[in-house]
């Protein structure tokens, strides 16, 4: 499904994983520089992280799962480095 000639599709899928930050719009205030998003926002919850991990085991959702887990990892690093 994902071959070297299909890199544009993979790129767009990985780019679309940034859309999980839309759940920040549900928070009040929307942006808090001292807040860790892991475990606070719905799409950054521990349940959602388990779902993203399970996506790795299905061929159709693997690339999306990788992108979402990378997003979570970068958010975790942000929380870790901030504290």
C-alpha cells in the first residue's frame, strides 16, 4: 500500500496527524504554556494513546498510528523538558 512512489500520500497522512491538536480548542484557556497536554485533552488521553498504539497492528492504519504516536511523543518531550 505504501511504496516509495506513494510518498506524497504518506506525507499528507503524517501531516494530518497534527489535527489532533484541535482538541485544545475545548480547553479553557485554549493555550496555557504551563499545561501538559498529555492526559489533559481528549485526543491526548491515555485511552487515545492506547488506540494509536493499536493502530500499528493494522496495515491500513499503521502510518496514521505512527504519526499520532510521534505527535504524542513530541508533546511528552515538551512536558518533560518544561518541568
